[in-house]
């Protein structure tokens, strides 16, 4: 596979990944903007509102009928890479040439020609999508709560979609004005994974996006990177569970390894942590391990609020290099195979390359997979030794909370 980057318009880039054997394709378009509390919820709401209908296809029924004829789907998309928020659309489509232009045209219509009344976004669309967004934001999962508290002094704590309170305050006039303000200043990143000719695709997209307003493009987008924990000892937060389940989330800063992050070593380390904890915990308590290279964070999340000491002790063993050659090889193989699997799915591949772009990296899953196979024990020990535990988050059901308090008394 070959990745090519082409500037279509001022601040508008096409990232073209050619796969001549592809049977399906993925095409995405995202506006990039700095994450701020004032705009995060509005940015998150916009794609959902725009997806409700455009001038040419005035409602979802007409739009879905058109997509069905094309055997394609288009989903609203909101992403967060460090403290860069990305909003737009992702399309899945057949790899044949016949569907390419009409899907490009639909994406352009949704982005640039929304259904409006008097030049304003439709109040019914805005109100309905706002209420759905606010309701979802009122039900944060344990990992999101841990991250919000862990990064309380950083804009990252705002979250991918902002807060429920900010979402509640959005009205159609305010969102319409924000939409018109956003279009001229945002860098635009388009990704295509499939077998279409890059020159033909570039020509179609230039035509489709010809009316995109361009002003002074905001290229000063970035992420605050904190190496160490906020305090000398890990902060502990204990809350009542919203879903009636027990949750434990432990968060670390990746520390000094983020001065020159080795993506392969970090990928294998994440797999090593995941495999080690899965082997140590009772059956049915497999952890979810998240490693965020954009922010330099490691998160371990599981549904067992009594496993704190076990998790911390296993990380201490990894720091000391106390793991077998067999486990090392399994971690290498697991990381390598997971990366190679991404090449089989255009949508997964698009997300991988989107992340790589914002990290400033230019190699794909196959190259990273090969690097993972060569990661050495001492490199993993260095990652483990660099970790600085920052936050321990516990959420327990109401009855368990009562038991905890009685034990403390």
C-alpha cells in the first residue's frame, strides 16, 4: 500500500492510500480545531445536525434512500487526538468507480449545503441532536471519569464532546453562527482507503469542495504533554456507580519515554500489560488497556474494584523485567498481528492513518508490525520504569458504598 498526500485547496489535504485489491473503500473528511471548553460541545453537535439532511436531500429518509442506491453509508464523526478535536463524516462505499463521485458529492453537500431556513440550521434538527448529545454526556463511563479527573489541569479534561451543561445551552442560532465561523479557519483532512485513482479522486474533490470558504487557516493546533503525575502520590477518587457495577480504573503518565516515543515499544508494552493482567486476574475480569500516545497516558480499566493492589504489583514486576521470554514473544506477536489485521478493513485503516498523521508519523501497520517483532526486553522495562501513577478511580454500587463506609468506621 502506498500513501500519498496532496493539497487540494488552501489548508485542505487528501491523504490517499491505494490498495488495488480493495473490495470496499473508506472516505472521510474532518475539520480540525483546538479543543476548548467554549466550542467542544458545539463542534461535537455539528456533524450530527448536518447529517440530518442537506439542501439536495432535505431529510434523513431522502438521504438514506440515496445512500441505499449507492450501497454506501455515511456516519457523523467526532474524534479527539490529544487536544485536537476533529469533526466531520466517514463514508463506507464499494470500491468500484461508479460510486466514488456520488459519494464525494454527498459528503460535500452535507458539509457545505445543510438544510436551512432563513440561513439558519433547522431548530428541530438542532434540538433533537442536542438532547441526544447531552443525555449521552450525562452517562460518562468510568474511564472517561478517570481521564477527566486525571487531566483536570489540562484542556484534555474537557472531553471529546464537551460537557452536558454546555450541550444543553446550544440553540440553533448559536450553532449556525459557529458553523459559519468554523468553516473558513479549520484545516481539513480527507482520507481515502481503496483502489480509486488518486488524480481522479483529487479532481472530483476539488470540484465538490470548490465553494468551501477559506480564510486565515488556524495551523497552530497542538497538545499539552505532561510527563509526570500531578502529585507525589496517586490521587484516589471514589464515586457511586451509575450503572450498578463496580469499576476500577488506574491511570499512569508515560513519563520520560514521551520525550522520544517509540511507537513499536509502546504498542508491545500495551499488549504485555494486557496479557499479564489477563493471566493474573480471575476469569471474567479481563482488563481493558488503553495507551494514548497523543497524550502520553496508560489506562487500565476493569470491573473489579478490589484488584488495585494486584494491578500495581504486576506493573512493578514488569518494571523489574520479571516476565518470561515466552510472554515477551507472545506480546510481540499479539501487537504485530493486531496491526496486520487493521490492513484488512478500510475503516480501521483510515483511523490508523488519521492518528499517524497527527503524530507526525509516516509508516503504516505493516511497517509498525515488523518493528514490534524486534522490540527488546530492555525497551519494555524502560517504558515500565518511566510510568508515573497519577490517578486511581473507583466506582461502586450504592450498597457496596455503604459497606465500605461501615468498614471504615
